C-alpha cells in the first residue's frame, strides 16, 4: 500500500502506477524509500473470566469493538506499548511485565503486523473510555463476546479461542499469515519468570 508521492530526499515525484512495489526508488536521486509494515500491539486483558474491549471512535472500523492497542512507537517494547495504549484508551494500568506473548497476526492487506499480548488480572478494574477516540470500554464474558461487531482483523478468531486462556489458564498462540489462521493450544501455564539480560 504505497502512498508516498514525492521523494523525501529531493522532492521529485515518484512515477504513479497500479503496482505495489516493496519499495520506491527515486529516479532523480536514487534514494530508496521503504514502506514496511507497521507494528501494532494488542492487549487481551482478562479479569474474573471477562475480557476488556474498547469500541473504536475513529475510522477505520468506527463503532466496532476491538482489543485495546495501537502503534508501537520508536524505541518502545511491544509490552510497554500495550501498557501505554491500554492506559490511554481505558485508564486501566497493567505492569508491562505481566504481558505474555499470545499472537502474531499479519494483516497484509493493510500492511500491518499485530503482536497480541495477554494479561490476566486478579480483579476487574472499572475502565474509563477515552472519548472521543474510544466510544466505550467494558468487560465482556464469553457469552457476551460481540463477535459480529468486532473489527475486521479479529473476525476470524472465535469466542472459544478468545476466552480459552482464561478458561483453561494456559497459553494459546494465535497465528495469522496470508489467508490462513490457526490457534495453537498448549498446556503451558500462565506464570513464567523473567530473566534479566
Ligand atoms: Zn529523490
């Protein structure tokens, strides 16, 4: 999804075509501009067998429910980004070190890679939606899970798979590649120590 029209080095226009090359090379100065996927982090936060979701207040997918999350910023770990986005969107504070790796979801049509993390809290914390970017934030039980009103990137993941970690207290891994998705169930528990590096 190349959208750049002008070279950032010399200002020359790129030739416009229907093709979507992996990178653009300026015909005037030779500078190469990459348009690599953006990395986003999604936080699947559970408490008391419920999952915290936000209702998006902006396009794309305005009005749809989604996991809290957003762009990983320069120099930021995905765990820190997840904690920051969660706090900004819902007012809920989670220690970044509580997050476990949960999913790697390539969304190639929109040139994004979503890294999904999971955290299980002891108790529900009442969320506060950060309007107008976030229309609402609330906890859903498995029976309430709004699959039909979830944003597009999450529509392939069933309530069963979404709630499995809090039901079984084990890690499952969600993997989405080009045109295929799988959920890998493990018997690995949710508690693991970190080792300093
Ligand atoms: Zn140039």
